[in-house]
C-alpha cells in the first residue's frame, strides 16, 4: 500500500504522523511511503532521514493526498485537508468528531474511511492509541497550571509546591484515568496538595494505594465537585467518555465560587471540554479569563513537546497502521481496530460519535458482514 504523511497544519502543531523509524518499518514490510517535504521538521527529522528510511519526498500536501491510499496524520484534518480526501482512501489519525460536526460532515462527504486513534481499544478495555498522548497531556497540564498561576500571566501568584512555611497550592484533578493519574503524579511530585475525583470506586482504591496518602481521593458527587472546585487554586479537567462529548462537570455558577485568579486547565477540550466556560485555544494564545478565572484550553497540548509525543504515538500506532496497510479495511476484522472506525463512505460507525452529533449510527459489524 502507498502510505502518505502530510505536514501537520494545525496552529503550533509540530508532531508528525510517521517518524523516520516508523516509515522504515512500513517500507520493510513492503509498503511505499510518501512524505511531504518538511513534515518531520518539528521533531528535527530531515527529508534526508526519511529518504534514508526508504520513503519518497514530495513537494506538497496535495501530492500526498492525491497519491496515498492511506493517509497517516496526528491531528484531525483541517477543512483544506478533508476536501482532498476521497472514497476508497483510509485516514488514520486523531479525529475527536463529537464536538466537531463540521469535520464530521466533511469526512462523510468525502467518502473516506476514517479511523480514529482515540476510539481504538485493547483487550483490557483501554484506549492504547490515546494513552500515550494522555500521559503527555496529563503531565503538561500541571506545567500549564503552574505557568498560568504566575501573577504576570494573570494567576494568583502561587508556586504549586509552596516553600517551607508557606502552604502549597491546592490542585483538584477531575478524573482518575490516564490523564488524571499523570497530572496527579506531577502535582504530588512538585509538592502541591492534590485531590483526585472520580466516579469509579475501584479506580479510587487503585489511586489511593498508588499515592500512599500523598493525594486524597473523593467520589465524584455533585457536592464533592462543587466543594473541591471552590477550594482549589488549580483544577485539571481530565474526564473522558470514549468517542463522546465530555460531560460539563463544572458549571459557570461553580466557577463564580472559586478564588479570584485561580486556574482551570481543560485537557478534555478535544472532546468539547468539561467546564461550561471552556472554548478551544492554541499554543499561540493559550489562556483567557472568565469571571476572574484563568482558563487554559489548548486543544493539542502534546504538540508542545513533539519529539517526545511523536515517538510515543508512533510506538503505539505502528502495529495497527501496519495491519491497515497490509489488509486495508479487511484489518477491521480485528474488533479492537474496528472500534476505531468512525466514518466510512458517508456513514458514521461509532455509536458515541453518532449520538453526540445526532446522526444515524451504522453497526460496524454490518460492514464486515458485507
């Protein structure tokens, strides 16, 4: 199969769909790889590195989209990109369609087969292609909170870990999954006072044992969320409903109870955000203020550390991508990869996405039966 890698064009997105090492793996398995010139620049991967890996460099994204049977990206296609997709072509990337009806309609109109990293599953019920970026985003969320808390950035002027004789910041993490766990680890490591809120008692027990008393855990009742948010200096939104829009756990009324110049970091913004007042921002302009509260809602946080992120992502996506390159949509016989199918020939095949968008859902099993 001919596999294409365009340069990412989202604002301040420096990751790349295939690293030179990953491209070499595709070539070693008998596939052709075409890469847009400069696609690896954000991670220091030169065109020559891709050529040495066996890939072919082309001058424009248009050549990649026109020539590739499968397009491998990082972020969701932008309007100029989805217009170049076509029926019979496979798109393998993050999509986050639930809060983005325009993209969903664009992909449906193109006829492309779009497989989303974030809904591919594994045998343990996890999300193996989302997990690496969730790890990165969770850790970055605490760095972002610490930066936003600085007075010159509009924050309260607090050091997350405090110093001897001065209390540390109170950090509340909404969600105890991969993002929340890594956020809590970073915050605890810096010396902050940390509370993790989740609705799964088994997960809370796991976190309680993991942190050995260095972080508190609370069950996610409305009262508990309201109480903790009001007392927090920084709140990390780390909730996830696979494929669906994130629930709005923090209302604007709750926001009004927070300390002036406190910070919220919405890692769930790719799925619409879990704060009522959230809207997507970029690395170029990452924060804004609502009711005296600083909001950080960058929709591609791991793009800030593309070298780490690209390699971590490729480590996870490679076996699935190779299966698609080898078998085409026949690879969807694997039920875990099939869970990643979001759009095919104008129809939506992911139930959570379809329900979020109010679009008719097609069972992916029917596709395989056909």
